[in-house]
C-alpha cells in the first residue's frame, strides 16, 4: 500500500527520521547548517586533510537538502558543490533540486550541476516557494483582466472561423528582455488556464477551450490544439514513498479533455489522442512510468470500470492494470 507524502517532506524527514513539528525540524536544520558552514571554514583554515573536509561536506550537503525542501533556495550551491557521488545512499538526495524546482528535463544534478546552477541564477527572481504544493514555482505569466491603455498585445489566433470578440489577455515574463502582453483567441468552452509545458521551456495557454503552445522568449507560436478543451486531468498520488528519490516531482505528461476525448503531451510534444471512452467521466488517474495511464471511467452501464491506456501504442484495456499484462510476460519478483 502506498503512503501519500510530499516529495519535500520525504527529503527533509528521511535523514533524521524526525517526529517533531515542521518548525522544530526547520530550526534544527538551520542551526546545524550554520554551525557546519563555520566549522568547514575553520577546518580549511587549519589545513585539514581532504578526507576530513569531505566528511564534513557530506553533513553540509544533508543540511542544505533539508533547508532546500523548506523553501530555502539560497542553499542550492551547497547542494550542487557537495554531491557525494561515491555514496549511493546519499547522492540520490541531490535530486531534491529537480524534484522541487521546475528545471528543464535535460538537466540532471549528477551530470549537469554547473548548468543547473546557471539556470537557477537566471530564473531566481521568478522562483517562488509554494507552501501548499511544497515546491518551487516559476512565475512566468500573469493573467490580466484588462490590458494597460498604452499596450498593444501580440495577437494569437487559432482559426478565422471565430471572431476576436473574446480573448484571454496574458502578461508574459521572459528570462531576458521586457515583459510582453499577448491576447489569445477564445475557443468554445469556459475553461481557461496556463501551464508550463512538460519540456519546462514553453508555455501552454488554454483560452476558453482553445489551446496554444508558445515560446515565451521569442514570442513564437509553436502549435494550436483543441478548441473545446473543458479540463486538465489531474493525477493522484504523485508523491509516494516508493518513488523516492525519483528524479522529478511531476510527470512529464500533461493531459487535457477536448470534446470528451483525451489529448496527451509529453516533453517532445503531442503524443496521443484517445476517443475510446468519455474522458469527461474518469477518476483516480495515475501515470505509471510515463508509459501508462491508469484509472476508472463511468461506463454506459452506469458503474465505474477500471482501464489502462498504453500511451505509446494507444491501446485501451478495460481491466485492472498489471505489470505482467503491460510487459507481456510474468515479472520475476526478488
């Protein structure tokens, strides 16, 4: 049985097996972190051996991971500079960076620490800690009720078959250059929202059912989709102990319902559309290994039926998911 737990909480509680309050745990991490920073400076000044320095660097690394999982972005360099590559038990804790930050999918703390540091420096003004989600969010846009009188928005149009009377106005906040304002032609539903693309580079804008994918840096329209998007399908149990310390906090998939059918995007872009069931009536959605969508749908016989969808092949199975069925052979358990 899986135990739902936030990734941030897993990272900060596992080293200590601590049972106190969050405030107590934060104070403990902060106190030990400051003490360790001072101790390291003293050891370096005394000319201590590399082994002594390394053992103290490990403790600093663990304390920095704990603070980072409380929203202390300022300690990221102490994590990246002190990853214990030779210690399998601890090096996985470096993934606190990519689990809690919306870093691009190609960045890995074990392989690209310098590039991650550069990315954080560039994005730092826009990175905010979300207490409810217990992760960092990137403030890349603002939805506007009205546009400033002296602004001329860049217009994005999906079809000439619909008038421009209804638009979604958005202020885009790029990494470089000035903020810019865009208007997005509305579709045919009441659903509007903005999401970071699974590639962590582009933005997905839904304007009353009409989908747009844009590059916020060069203001380029990359793709339009949907037209009557009514919702984004939310996953459950994203954060489970068995996944720790998986590299990322979010699935590299984003799922939308358009005219009751499924539209699925991953890091590379559009990958799947499914019309076999009514995706307006699904529940308990889970994504397994970025390969399978698992859940229940409300059948024509008016009861909930389990299903799973092979994302690669598009084949839908009206049954409980099992590894054996998916991989086509019995899995040998250790």
